[in-house]
C-alpha cells in the first residue's frame, strides 16, 4: 500500500475507484483492461494480446491476410480489394463463442473480450470501407465514393455482443481497438520505448514499424504511456481539497501534471517524423465512421442487430483520447454552447467505461471542491493553473497544425474521421482555452502587475512575470492567427 493511498484513504476518489492506487500486476482479467491506476494512467493495465483464444482462429487468420501489406511483405486481401467476397462466402459466425470468454470464477473475461472486439473492429471497418479504399487508390481526386451499407451477421453479431459486455459502441474505437489496445513490444526487456513498440493489427502497411501508419498509431501510445502522472496529479489536487489539505500539496499536484504534459507534448511533436503528412490520407480511409460521412448516406445495417435498423457511429479519432478532457474538467474550462461542443460530448461515449467514469468524477468533483476558485486565491497557484491551461492550449494548437498539414491542405473532404467539421471543430475548443487564459490573466495577474509597477505590494514579482508575460503574448498572437486561418479556410471551402 503506497503513501498516497494512506493519505487519501477516505477520499471520494478512492471509494469510487478502489483500484486507483493498486499494483496493475495484481488486478484480475475480469476487470475492464482500461481500469485506471496511478501506475498505468489511461493505458490498459495489461498489454493487449497478439493472439485470441483458439475458437477465434478463423478471425485471426483473416486479419493476418487482410492488410494491404502483410507482415511477410506480400500483398494482402485489401491490396486487391478481395476482402468482401471472402467475408461473404467463407467467414463463420462465431457469436456463440463470445459468451464463453470467462475467467475461472465465471465472470466475463473483459481482457479477452476487448481483444476480440479490437479484431472484429478492424475486420468491420475494412469490410465497410474497402470500396472507398478502391475508389481512393484508383482515382483519389474523385473522393471516396460509397462504402458498404450492410455488415454481415458473422461480423456484426459478435462485435455487437463484445461491445455490450464492454459498454461501448460497436464500432472501431480509439482506445479499445485502434491505438491503446493494439500494440505489443518486440523485446519485453526493453519495455515501452518507442522503437520497441509494434502494432498487433493494421490496415495498410502498419505491421512495418517504420511505416507512417505504425508511426501514427504508436505515437499516440507513446504519448498516453506518460498519462499516469496526469492521473496522480489530478487525484492529488481534488483529494487534497476534499480532505482539507494544504496549498503546497495542491501545488505539487499541478507540478506533477506539468511534468507529465512536458513528456506528452514532446512525444506528440515526434508525430511529424514518425508519420509523414504526405502518407496519412492513405491509411486514413479505413478509420472513417458512419455518422456525418458521405460514404454512408443511409447508415449501415448490422445484420441480426437491433431489428436491422440502419445504425450510425462516429469514427475513430484522437479526439477520443482522455488526457486533455481530464484537464478540461479539472481546470473547469468553459466550452461554448455550440453544435461543435455537442460533438465533443458525443465523443465521450466512445471511451472505455473506466475512462468515462473517471472523467465524469473529475468533472463533478473539481467544481464541488473548488479547484479553480482555490487556485485563483494565490499568485503561485494561479500561475501553476495558468501554466496547466497553457499546456492544454499548446496541445490543441499542435493538434490544429496536424489537422491543417496532414488533412486540410491535402483533401477537400469536409469532415474528420470522427464526423466533426474538419476546419471549425478543433478551433472551437482551442479558442475556449485561450479565452480562459486571457480572462484569468486580465482579472488576477494584470492588476497585480500594475500595482507593483505603481510601487504597491504585489505577489506577482519579476520572476513570475518572466514566466507569464511571454506565454500570454504567444496566446494573444495565436488567437489572432487562428481566427485568420479559420476564416481563410472557411472561405476557400465555402463553409
């Protein structure tokens, strides 16, 4: 039992999340693999398997044959647009096998179920979007055309059952399928060093660790592996305030978050080298969703599911990651009441259940214990709070640059993979955090600066000003630049 567990033994966090400080090695496979701990953060507490139980050998075999470029370097089914007929004519319905995935005590084996969900997700997206891939390869200037709007029972039913057991939508998701449950290591002794990471499943060329597809996915893994200190820092802040602890402890919680964000953003910056902007649009074809996409104007029928009514799901998106939403909630960043913010809220349901529950806890707990109010009563804490906001800004600004350079400059397709408007959605959130930073500075720090320059007493001394003033100058510059860029792209695209 760690010291943290002793000090927060009576906190609401520990009561609601009893495993938060546990050793992941001792957690059972009946738990959702995304159960959050301060050791593993938003990563799965146990690395995903590379193989499935024997009953699912037909699924594994098909996925090994599926990629455009297979592990052995030979072309796979997607290379010649042959996947659809194989699924339609050869693939068995393994639905009955899903409920047999249980632990020794008869509980659902959520670890195995998540792995099966991951594999069916790759198969489903490949099947539905294979015609779009063919259109894109043969004539990219003509867009994606139409995807398949009927998912065969042999794929739809077992994937839907897995999704029911995991309490997530039955479609390719960021954490439980595409990224965070889709990596392994080449050498267990080397751990999660980036060069040691490998993909388990891929659409295009991602089984080659040097490919842009692998780089895109594994950079996300490399970022999220640093999220444990975001969790422990956020818990320290809210638990300290709930239990009447000291300001230095709250400040240390913010410092822990800041240290984590430095590492996360350093990994994020490596995306430029790990995944070439010129190659992204190729494998991107396979991670589109159904909602708000021209490829699926009538939705998709999942044969044998929900009376065969057309279904709509949002596609895989890095916006489903939980790190920045955690800070949004902890810092109480107000989002504008717009349709774009509504999409942000819709993305929540695509996160693993433990992520959703923890984010909801912080979202409720932060205003309840008064994180923002407490921070703004002290100059040092205000600056730590402002620096944390600045990391949210920096992260979202870099995400905007990715969207601009990887997508907006290269394709007229109006929506991101998750179904959000490609030009205006990210600026919606980015503007919100910049507006909050300006408001806090103008309300709490600028008056202290003026008082100090007039000879009055001020806690906002010269050393603090050196930390804050250049940061705020950058924020104001970026606000103007972002507004100009969004206006320009909207005008060019007729938005």
